[in-house]
């Protein structure tokens, strides 16, 4: 499994659930002195399994033999369908929260945006480090993030009309292309790529923190901070940073897919499909924020 990426999938509970179980012994392979292939030891009488002794008829035995084997869903194991359904529920909560801040009065929308940002951050930490996934808390996180994204979209779309829809289309496009490439085996979370991702993510986080402090303290006039205050060959620094951040978010999706694949293959308990849905939602929220910010910077001269 891809470690070092989304902290949601790196928690010890999800990692423990996705570790492959011990390989079973080959048929007929036993320890020294034990029977193999159901054969009796020397000097002992061999007795077979008699269905009549178990109170079963031949027809009942044949019916049991003809039944299909139990699948992962029947045994309470995590499946791709579970992850898809629960991710859809999370994204539905995001859309519902965003719709609220898009239709209420402007002043209330900004207040709800702040509540969503702070509440979403708190619930993100709670859900990340919680021992067992809680569907209610995960859906609450998604709804709060929706409040934040709806307020952010309302502000930027009011200044630069159309960036909200463009950001939605861009996010869905990146997600679809990334999933297609991963499914076809074109991209994988290799150790070398993981090391680059970790270094780049730490560097980006340091820059974002410094930039945020400078904006809050009034050291820079632009609401985007150093992203638009500094230019390289006439191009705002935020364009280069934005492209890098979108690339990091896209690769984070690759690592999320890798973790989900490991969970399904190892037969992780079904409840961890909520963890997978939560992890995907976190990454998609990050991706959307980076795309809409980049679009706003690109249209900053209008």
C-alpha cells in the first residue's frame, strides 16, 4: 500500500485492516506427524465423512455443492461498490452544503463559510485519528466542507464569473483521467514517486503557511499573497505553484486508489469503505480548491 500520502489511509487501523492475511498451507501440507489428505495413520481405521451421519440427504448435499460461493459483500468485506456508494454519499453531502451557502443571504453565506472551514478542519482531524470510522461524522465533515466550498465559490465567481463551473469541470476531469490511467496501469505510486511527492508536499505546505501568515498580517496587499505579488517572466508565481499543487493532488488520488485497491484485495472489513470514501473526499476538496484558485489567478488581470 502507498504509505506517506493521504494520512486518512495511513492510520494504523486502516493499514492493519489492509494487511494481507497469512498464506494458507498448501492442500495436504501439514506439520510432522499430522494426517495429510484425510488419510489414516498406520494402524488406525480410516473413516470418511458420511452425510447420513450428519442428518443430510444426498439431494441436500448436492444443493449445498451447487450454491455459488459467498462473495466479499456476503462475508462483510470491503468492495469497490461499497466505496463508490459511500463516496457518492459524501459528495452528495458536499453538494448539499455548497448549495446552502450559494442561496442564502451574502452575509450569512460568509459566516457559514467560516463555520464550514473551521468545523471541517476539526472533523477532518477527528475522522483521521478515530479508531473506527463513523459514518455520521464523515458525512458531517463533507457537509461542512460543502459550506466552505460554496462560500469560496460564491466569492470568486462573483469576481470572476464562470470560475465556479470551470473548477467543477476541471476537478471531475482530473479525477476521471487519473482513475482511467490508474485502472489501465499507466501510473502507479512507485517508491521514487512517493519520495518526490513527500518532499514537494512538505515544501508546498511550508510555502502555504508562510503565505497565509503574510496575508493575515497585512505584509502583502493581494488576497492571494505571494502567489500574485511575485512574477516570473511576467507570470504570477501562483500559476507555477497552482500547477504543482494540482499535480500533487492528482498524485494523491493515485495513492488513494492504491490504498483502496489494497483494502479490497486483502478483504478489509466493510466498515472501512467509509474510511476510503472520507479519504477520497478530502483529496477532491483539496483538488477543487487548488483549481478554482488557479483559475482566479489566471483571470486576475481582468
